[in-house]
C-alpha cells in the first residue's frame, strides 16, 4: 500500500532546480522575470525613500517649491552654458553644500550620482580620448603603428594616443553630466512629489498637464503593483527554469494583459471622476507661501549662477 | 535612447523644446476634441502603463536582457495624439523622479521618443494594415514593422542631435564642449545596434503583444477606431459656421488684390506673358462657361472688365471653387468699376461657399456614415 514517492530526475540535476532556491538570482544569471520584479520593487523603494528625505527639515526642503524649482533650474541652465571644467566643478561643489545643508547623507548623494555617471557618460566619453575618434595633440602615446594604419576605407593615422583635447572634452562632459544629475536629484529628493508637480504651474504648464502628471505618478505604483503580482504569480507556479523563448512569450502576454487591465482601469477611474462631479476642468489647490528666506536663497543662487557664467566668459 | 543632461548644448536643447511645444499643443488639441473630459484618465493611465512596460526586461538570445519602449502598441490602442501626450508624460516622470534622461533634455527626448516614434510607428502601421481583415496576419506584421520604423526614426533623430554637438560645439583648441562625436561617428554608432537589435526587439515584442490581443482582447485593438468614429459622430457645426461667415465677410477683400492668381491664367494672360496661346489650351478654352463668368453679372460684364482689368471670359472654369478671394486678374483698382462689380463678386463668393460646403458635408457623411453604427468608446 505504501505509495512510492520518487523525485523526478530533473530535480536532482544541478542547475535545473536553481530557481527553487532563494539565492538563485545571485549565483547564476538572473532570469528576466526576476530582474523585472527586482527593478520594480527598487523603483517603489526609491520613491518612498525620497519622500522620506523630502519630509526632513533642511535648507531645500523648507524652500518654497516654486522658488526652489526656478533656482535649481537656473543653475542647471547656467551649467549647460559653461565651457570651463573647473567652474563646472565649482557648481558641483555647490550642489554638495546644498545637499549637506538639506541633511542628505553625502555618501548617499555622491553614490547616487556617480553610480549613474560612469555608466552613461564614462562609456561614451572613453573613445573620444583617443586620436582615432577625435583628432588632437597627443598627450600620451600608447602605440606607434610604425606607418599609417588603415582599416578598410578608414585611416587610423600613425599612432594611438590619448589627446589633450580628448581629455579636456571628456572631463568637461563627465563633470557637466554629474553636476546636472546632482541638481536634478537635489530637486527630486527634497520636494514632495505633489508639490513638485504643482510648482510646474510657475512655468505656465497647463493645469490639465499637472493633473495628468500627478495621476500618472499615482497610477504608476498601482500598475507596478499589478505587474509585479503577475510576475510573482507566475514565478510561484514554476518549478525549474524556463527557456528565454518561453520567458519572452510570457513577457509579451503579460504586457498585453496589463494593457487591457490598464484600459479597464482608466474607464473605471473616468466613471469615478464623473460621479464626483469632474467636468474636464481640473481644480488644483495652492497652498504655497513664500517667505523672505526663499527670496534670499533665490538671489544667492542667481548671483552664483551669473558669477559662474561671467567668469567662464572672462576665462574662455 | 533617453538623452541625459550635459550631452546637448543649451542651443540644441532649447531648439528641441521649440519643436516639441507646438507638437504637444497640437496633440493636446486633437485629444481634447476626440476624448473631451475622458482624456485625463486615459492619457494618465496610458502614461503609467508606458512607464511600467519600459521597465520590463525582455530575455534575448544569448542570455542578456533588453528593454522595449512599447510606443507603437500604445499608439495603436489609444491613438497617435493621446499617445504623444502619454509617452511624453512618462518621459517627464522618468526624468524628474527616476533620473532617467535629463531635465533640460526633456524637450529633445519628448520630441524623439514621445512624438516622432509614435507618429511614424502609427502611420507606418496604418499604411501597411490598410484594408486588412481583423484577423489577418498582415495586421500584426504591420504592427511589428511600424514599431521597428518608429524606434529607428527616433534613434536616427537622437543620433543627429548627438552628432551636431561634435560638429558645431567645440572649444577654440578643438576639444569638445558637449557630446564629443560628429555625425559620421554618432549616426552609425547609434543606428547599427538600433537597426539590428533594439529595433528587432521592439518589433518582435510589438507583434507578440498584437497577436496576444488579437486572440484574447480583440476589441481593445479596435478601441481607437471606435473613439474616432464617436468623435466624428459628435461633429460640431458651430466652428464651421463661424469659419464660413468669416470667409463671407472677407470676400470683398479679393477685389483689392491685383494681378492674376498664379497658375490661373486665362488665354489672354497667357498670350500676354509668353507671347502666344498654346494650341491645346486654345482649343479647350471656352468649352465651359462659369455661372457668373469673371465673378460678374453677365449684363455688367463690360463694366466689370473695364474696372477690373484684363480678365477674360474664357478662363473661368475654376470660378466655382476659387470663390472666396483673390482668384482674379485685375490691374490697379478703379473704384468706379469696383462699385459696379462688388455685388456680383460677393454673390459669386456666397454661391461658391455654399457649393464647397455642400460637397464637403456630403463627402464627410459618406466617409463617416459607414462607421456610425459602432459608437462605442471602448
């Protein structure tokens, strides 16, 4: 009578049952499904975290959102006009000071910016250091070809060298990207998202866009939740691993299903809005009030921006 | 493809804002007229969906993963204009809250990914799927090709924007101020992977989503057609009437115009200009007489001709269409002749407007009447 229980052969095979173990994602390449779930929870975690920073008392948190938006955007524009790398570096120093005054951990702030910058700016800037991609005065010759080297129709010149101009351009690019990202991160970290969107009204953004933006931001989390549930449900029903082909089909069908669900959701939200008396003209509450400190901050930022641009023009 | 801040010169970034703002304005106007108060939730949730599917990792052969934009499939479902706004909103939120793409570069990113991608993708799909049966494979193939075209059009524009920096914005010593590569490097560097890999992912995913929807949720694919039909059903007469009245008020302005409208020469003008009348033209002239030749009553024709210069009776084949304004030839205005000819000219204008409006209304009825049956909004 005793029932014969045997383990299927594939379960004993190493590798096949990896996805059963909790640490599977780290030891082998993560499946696309797991990667997506991780990415989604990371996005949610990050925005909750930044709301927490926005709630702390600090210099930028206490500045009126509209004034802050104008000031930081002004600095961003000034940064984009600068041509001298050390003046850009000075603006970067200024963002560090503002982060410190806003009680953002500098380690966190620097890491957040510099984790991103090498990936995007670094990889793009790297080839431009060499004379093959951009001509310039050699600073450090790496390889003498001993005669002109040609590759099909392209001539690579007589040597491979890092150029003076290439280095200068790359440093400027990386600093500019880092400073711009720092300013954007400061803005987003120190402002509650609802205030941030309302502050856009200063720039004459139509009310309907502010409404759509804030609805989008809210529904992103709902739809992220829906998607993460679909992915988790699938993973929880899986034994063993699936082929990339199967995964692709799953990702496509879950996108399609999500599209259908989102559409139904938008109809529901619309009926709910209509039932509450929405006529197509959104109403947005303003509770912003500026104090002397806000204006002082703005004047200081504008003076610094103008000083940076002025000295850049004098030097350049 | 999201351009971060620091790569584009402020001149380029500003130029892209100048391009994208009218695009947004136009899209917003179109969305408002087709969706009215429904626009806010549909666009917002469309944007949230776009944001979320850009986060989906797609397994690629070889063990790596990639991302899709999903711009074309969302456009097929909510329509091109709502999609322009929805994708743009998703890009703004990515830039502001998640650091994906720059703030100053929002103009460029929204123009490339939020405008060019859905518009080229959608119209390629429309062109290729025209007349295909609802279950025809041509539809999902068209969706895939549309996605490929849209993505590559956006990538091409991005590479040109990058390349212009290397071409135009360099310091005196030759070092780059912004993105360091010229067009000759930027375009192949961006386009080769997009044409071969990224575009292929987008195309395959779009086709797969399309096939899945065909099988499980076919009504969703017809959503935009339904919305458009409903909007056409709710056609508003007021703007048309205002426009027509405005044209009527402006009609006498045509009398002030001098010279002949280009290409509307009568045989007399032709012989004056080139010295002779081509044989074929001479044989055809006068085959057709307008209702009010030269926009004048027949009995006052001589007066009108005297007042308005050398317009000829033979040329007015086009007079029913060219009604509202300066379609006629006349030398510097003589006010005596003008007083005589004004009533006839205005009557011509009114007649022409009535005819043109009637023809347009009939054509519209014929075009929209077919889909009148399904006035659902999805």
